[in-house]
C-alpha cells in the first residue's frame, strides 16, 4: 500500500493517531494555539466551555499523536506544539498532492492531444 511505503518514518499506527487527533475541531484549535506559543493546561481549559478534565484528555490525545509536548513546570503542565508531528502530517499530504497534480497534468496532456487530432 502506498501509505505504508510513505510511512517508513511514521508507522501506520502513528499516522492513524495523528489524523484521528486532527479530526477534532477542539484539538486542531489547541494545536493552533500551542504552535503559536506555549500554554498551561489550565490556561487552555479557561479558553473552552468544557471541563478541565476534557481539555486534559484532548491534550493527552495530541501528545500521543506527537502533535504537542507537555512539560511539568512547578505546579503547571506546559503544552507546546511539536513541529516534528506536524511535519509527518505535512509529508503525507504533500505526497497526496503530488499524486493529484501528476494525474491532473496527465489529463491536461491527453486533452491537448485530443484537441490536436481534431484540428484539420
């Protein structure tokens, strides 16, 4: 499978965790925030209309997917974005885009050949 060939660095399980984590709007929002700057888990919890425990669970899912890292600093748990996790997702999406662009280019070439044949 093409995805398996791509996933020599990240395993299929890693990619599944990564995209499942990104499938949730709250988790994508957390990633966007912590990519711009670090937040404590309690600071993140203050931004959402959900319980602290729910935000902790979202952060844990993101941490397992390698999209964020968490560090204990005093009494706070500090969350920051993990560039390597985002690169894994980008690598796979870039590959899919390349396949799509190659196919679109081949279709354009075939249509251009058909137009040339139809000219008198």
